[in-house]
């Protein structure tokens, strides 16, 4: 059982913060394109990306943003809203850290969080603000098993 899941079972609180990281590959982008049918050439054709003034092909923004779902899934977060700001491109080979911090949590488990994605150069590539519902005691008991 992951550290994030254990913390969720114990009960979340405002200020809790979790992080995960991943290095993105060209194969990740191809798989994501096949799954979503997003075949934008900026992700798949170096020449097109260069014409768009990128030094190389870039990862799909939502592929990178999906890192937050690893954390949400471990928490048992039921998403109700997500707002992303894509600040910088992510290139194949970049390692992205996603830091998810709970900023609000009420007595009905309605929760808000800020999520910051940074590359290996400590540059913010995505900022996100998410809302959702975290598990109450009955759900946390199920998660224990």
C-alpha cells in the first residue's frame, strides 16, 4: 500500500501535500495520441514542432497533467473540477514532479487543492486548481482492506 493511500486512510487535512514524478517518453505520447486520437503534429512531427518554434516535439499537456490522477487515485479523490494553466512545454526525456497540496477541506469532505508541476530544472510547467470530495470514514474503512 502506498504512502499516499496510508495517509488518506488515516484522514486528510488542510496542508497535506503529496508528490509523484515521471519521465515522459515519445512512446508515452504515441500511446496517449492513440488513446485520445489527439494526433496534433506538434507532438509527433519534429519539423512541425520546429515551425511552431519549439526545439523538438512536445508532450501532450493533458498527458503531463494526468500525473495528478495518480495522487487523486491513491487518495480516493472524486474530482468535481479541474483548472489547468499550461506554462511551459514538456519535452520527451523531461522528468516532471507533480506536487498536490490540499488548501481547503470542509466537514462534508469537499476539498480544494493546488497542484504544481515542475521539470528537472525547477521550472513550473503546469499549475492546476482542483476541487473534489475526499473519502469519509466509511470509504476510508473500505480502503484499508
